[in-house]
C-alpha cells in the first residue's frame, strides 16, 4: 500500500520530499508500524520527535492506513 | 520632566531603528533622551548586544547586583517592530544576582515593538528610586510615576491594573512580589504570561523599586526598502505557512516535546535524579490542548501562534488563566517536581508567573528542596509545619510563598540554590542542578554530553538557548565526547544572534527560515548593503568573549573552575528509563573543555587570550584582564573561524 510522509527541517535531509509540498509517497507493507516504515526508507526514527495524522499525535508504533498522510516533525531546536 | 521631553523628536535618520535612547536616573528622577549613535548601532546592533556593551562599560566590577551601581538595560534590537520575519522580542539585562556577572533575558510579546514605535532602542536605568515608581512612556512623553498602588500586586494583576488605568494600548512589563523582595531568580512579566525569565533581571528591577514600564508608541519605524522587505517577508510567510512543522507548532506549541524528551532519556525527573518520568502522558502537549486550551496566542506580527492560553480549575484552588505550560515549565515544574497532571503543572506555572519567579530556576530550585526534604535534610518544622513532597501543589505553592516573602529557609532559596545548599549542608551542593548559580534548563546532559558542555560554558549559566545540541548528540552518539565542542561554539554564536536582533529563533530552527534571510531583512531595514552573516557572527564572538571577560573580572579566575557542573552530572549514572546507564566522568568533562577552549582561542585555564581579544577588536578588555592576571596564553593556534557548523539543515 502507499502512504504519504511529510517532513521539513532536518528530517527533509533524510526523507528527501518534494521541496514544495514537503511530501513523499512511500510504499509500506500491511501491518508495518511507522517505525518500521521509516527504517525501511532510511529515516532515523530517533530524529522523529513525533508524528501526526489529521493533526493528532501518533506514536512510532502506529500502523498507517492506505493513503494516509503522516506528518513527521523533528525535535525542537531548544525553544 | 515630561514637558521637557515633549519636544521635537531627536532621533537620527537611522533606518530600522527607533532612533533614540533613554537614560533614567531613578534616584533623581531625571530622564535624558539621546539620539542613537549610528556607529554604536552598527557595532552592537541592539538587544543583547547593547545590553552587553552597557553592562561591561558601566557597572563597576565590585558593584552589588542589587545595589545602585548596577544597571537595568532594556533594548529591542534592529528587527523588533519592523515588518520583517518574527521581530517581536525585547532584551532585558543586568549584572545577575544569580551568577554575579552579565545577565540577559529576552521576552516575546509586544513590548519590544511598542518601544520601537515610541522611538526607543535602548533604556538604561540607574540608581534606586526613593519609593515605588513605574516608567510611563507615551511617544515623546516620558515620566517616572508613583507606583505605590501597584506595589505588592502580582505580575499579572499589576499588568491588568496598569492597562485599566492607562489604556489597553499600553504594553506593560512588570515585576511581581518576588522581584520586589529581590528573589535572585525573579523575572519580568509581560503580556499576561510571557517572561524575561532568566538571570534574575526581575530582582534587579525590584532592587531599583521600579515596578513596571508602560509604553505606547504610535509611530512607525523608518525602513530603508519597504517594498523589498515586504516581498521578502510575505515570501517567508507564504512558504512557512504550509511547512509541515507549522501545524503541530500551531496546535501544541513547545509543550509537545515532553514526550520526546522523556523517550530520549533527557527529561529531568525528580530533581534530575533520573531522566524518565513514567506518567509523562498526563503532562504532554495532547492533554494541554484537550483539557485546558482556551485559545492560541501570538507575539507581535507572528503567524505561528505557538503560545497556548489555558484555563485551569483544580479543587480548592481559584480558577486561573495562564499562558503555557511551555516545554521548559512542563519539564522543570513538571516531572522534575513530580507533577503528573497537566492541570497541576499549569497551576504552578501560574503561581510562578503571578509571584514573578522564573519557572525554570523556580521549578528546579523547588525540586532541589523536594529532594532535600525526601532525604531528611529539610524538616517539617523548617517548612512552617508543611511538607515538600513530590507532586504536591499545596506544598509547592506554600514553599514558593516562603521564598517570595523570604520567610525562614525560604530566604536561603531566595538567595539562590548555591546559597541554599550551603546552608542546608549534607554536601547537597552535589545534587544542585545548576552551573554558575543558574538553574539548568529542562534537559539532562548525562544523556547528551554536548548539551552538558553547553550548560557548562554558557555565558549566563546553565541555559539552553545559547546552545542546544541534543539532535547532534543523538546523531553522533550519546556516548561520544570528542568532536562536539566546535559545534557548541558555533551554536553559541548563531543562537544568541537572534537575541541581538530581537527576533524569534523558532522560525530558523523549526520551519527553515534561513539565517541568510534574516541578514537580508536587516539589509533591507537599515540600508546597510554591506552587512553580512560574517559580520553578525563576528559580533556574536565579540559578545561571547566580552561576557567571559566580564564574568572573570567579577568572579575571579581561572575560568575553568567555574565551568564544572555539580557532582551528580559526572558521578551518577542515570538509573532508569531509556537513558539508563548514561554517565559522564570528570575526564570526559575535561576532554570537552580542552576542545572547547582551544576552539575559542582561550587558555587551558579557560581564560581569553590577548590574541583572540585583539582579533575581535577588544584590546582594552585584554589590558583589563592582564591587569587582573586573568589573561591566558593560547593553548592552540588561534582558529581563523571560531566554531563549526554541524549540519546546515539541522542547525
């Protein structure tokens, strides 16, 4: 199945999304957690401070659904 | 006084600036307005830059921070109040009663822009008033007014009263009872919940019997190339509005990082005893938004709205409104004090705001008291029959009241955590979470060595805004010691730059607004077509060295002896959670300090060398240090560029 990951900041170095939409469509296996998906495409989960689906926080153990847009964000740069 | 000043505006034609400075003698009541010197403006830019220069030049090295010879300096920098990206800040500075040397703290909101609209880039307060006063600034009309009716009122209450009396369109900066009683970590509050929180600037304001500053400005700031600036700013707004990081920031603000910090083994828990707080989910950003949020809140001209205005109801407590909790409060007044409900954290946040103490040092110092109580080093009798238990709102509130009104052992804490530890004894200094007297920010450096080095070497004591490295520590390895110091130096130049020009650092760190765009904005504001990033970084380097010299002149040398953290941070391993086992040694700290001093062009003792000071145009500072035997020999060849960028996108 396909899902869409969005990221900016330092995470864009790893995700390599479209520079305008910040989005990248990726292939994910059924039942794969967000952590497994990130590892499979070379995005270090340790750099993902949190993830959002429909503006709600989800965790790295979250299992995305087909077509879902998951926004990743890096940790705060220290407030 | 007001009539004398109500004359034609004296400002220069400097573009991007208000054009004038004010010097207020609180003892005589005299207020002088002077045009801003263009050479001074370019050399020091404003904000933290002006504060640093004024304090170094004017405050005698033996002056009591709470005495008449200290200065309270207020300055919005060049970007504040201009139509540029996120120029909303204002810097407050003084010789700090916590660290005994240069202190500065920057607040967002609307105060800085309003000062610029009134025509002022700098206010210097001297001496001590006979009785409580506030400074009234209404464009050219500047007066010291009686503040008796506001004295004793909480910070938020005083702001409400002044707005009621003067008008909603006045912006207020005020202290609370903690500032009035010169609690060394008292802050200056503004905009109902924002603070110039660190370094005890509120205590200095209180020592001068200055309750508040009220300002209304009705003019605009002259801009060199307004169409060009508009194009740049609108482009930044358009681009960042759809940035993927923007929506989470708008929804949760900084509070969302409690969980991340906890999962990464750096979240201070129970006075930094460990770095994992099991019930963290109750105080993360999600419950703040779900349970307490009333509305988002923004600084002047900002489209991020990261401030969260909350309504809190707790049994047997008044219903209160508070801005926050932000991450730092959510850590230091959260798990660090054992609070596991967002309502509790928000309530003690309000207690700190209203009394006028910094939630960071305040939370950290109360947590130290809680550990002392747990260990039996503080007795119930010393607490006026109360306790000081982890997670007790009543105990927290009562203890803060003892501190603010300096009752019993509250007076020890009011003087600072190092003083309190000295009075408590039992070698409790070893588990104080501070460097140079300043309470640590909400990250435990045992799980992030470069973060600990950042605390150790920060010019104002253990504060994260000078350098924040946890991403790099994650990336290069948490156990890696070598090779990180140069990045700390780089961050200590780039991050305080935003406090010099008075704009928000978050847009740079969070939504990819580049430093180059800020530099271009300054060119468009001022007309300084030759202004470069190199010049800005060189100023940051100059300020860092000047502050180091200031610290050594006032506290003695060698510098190295001041740079070590308490023993907990190099003797104890983290006992639980994802960071379990993380531990640093004294040898690790020395390796990092050696690298750091070499990268700065200092001596092995941590004293600046003549070579670095002359390179930065500070030969007189070198001579001052030499006279005091505080000048150090270079330990390595002077680096041509101090600091090293780690990863462009990351920092």
